[in-house]
């Protein structure tokens, strides 16, 4: 009965309404840029805000209260000529946990390869079959990545259509002069993220996103131990991915978003559950191994 309730809850997200899918906060800062008309940064921020929040990305229309909360933080470090901007982009997204005021972090990444042309007061237009603007391409790519992850947390591999949209953008940008799109440039870029996500070797990771959120966090308001046990039963999925591909960018991004949440989650667990969780976390996310010891120290 409870399973059917969640299925209905998931489907109700997509009843016709008057708003788009994303609720996106946008920041554009340029702390190191001197002698430039600052109004261009306000214009850029407004253009990105309008683009992200008014574009309909899927064939579903979310209710206003169900829009996916996300943040795009641009730091402009360099301007070439009059309209070419270079810098970084921090992308974050969140997902509400059922029957609670808590939102769980889903995505937290920093893209170091932001390079685009923009003219003040320019409107951003998305045509999925004609991607001339690198700014539009980057924004659309991350919109679909955010959507894909969100859908994956409600339905097993439910985000596939949106990840495939992101993959299509990557394919169309293989001849782009800007960095971030190509396989050989780095193991941690837009190419590798969507490649990892859709690769069969990462299906265990996608299953974990579903089990963690849908059967774990969403049940904890009624039964915290049951929710945590459901998560613990699936931790081996993370280890499976790590042992197949230790350098997985998608797996690293999971822990970049979740490591603090995992520490808080398991600090309240039973002793044996703590030990097993810390063993797996320390293996698959070794850079945070010391931090995971906090779980064991919290009696």
C-alpha cells in the first residue's frame, strides 16, 4: 500500500500547471575584473535566470511547489575582447525529503571550463538541434543533468531520457573550440559525467540514488531505523562501482554532495551499522576517510 502511495505521489508531480521544472537561483560575480562596465554582469545574470526558469525542459510541467531547487554560481575570472567571458561555474541542486522540512543535496560540482561569448542585453534561446552559443549549451546540459538526477531519485533509472538529452549536447559540441566537452581533455568534465551516468558499469550507482532517496530518506520520518537500514543494505552498490572504476567522476560527485549528510545519517546508527558503513565509505571515498571516523566517535 505504501509503495502505491509513493508512485501516485511521484506521478502527481507532473500534472499540468503554470510553471516550468526548475527553480534556479543565479549569481554572477567577477571579483578580479577591473575597469569593466559592471552592468553587463547584471544583464548576464538576468538572462541566465530567465533562461533557466522559463524554459520548459521536459514534456512534464511541474506544479510551482514541486520545481527543482538549484543554484548556478558563475565566477568570471577573465574577459577577452569585449564579449568573451572565462571563469568557473558551481552547480548545486536539492531534493525535498518526504514528510519533512529537509532538502537533501543531490548535485554539487564545480565546472572549471566556463568559456562563452555574451553581449549585454542579449536574450538566450535554446534550440536543441542548433547549439551555437556555448553559454546556452552549458546551461542546457546542466539543466538536463539536474533533471536526470532528480528523476533517478524517484524512479529507478527514471532520469535516462534527460541524461540522454545531455549526452546529445555533448555529441554536438565535439568540434567546439571551448573546453569541457571532449573525452581527451580531462577525466572530470561534462563528457565524462554523462558518459559515467549512462555507462552500464554505473547502473549500480543509479540504483543507489533511487534506493537511498526513495526507500531510505523518504521513509525516515516514520521509521528512521528502517530507512537507514534500507540504505545500509545497498551500500555495497557504491563499492561495486568503485572497484570497477576507482576514478569515476560520477561517483566522486555523489560523495561531494553527500559526505556530510552521510556522516550525520550514520552518527545515529547502531554500532555494527556504523562500522560497516565507515569501512565502505573510507574505501570508496578515501579523501574523506578521516572525516568518516567521526561516525565511530559519535557514541
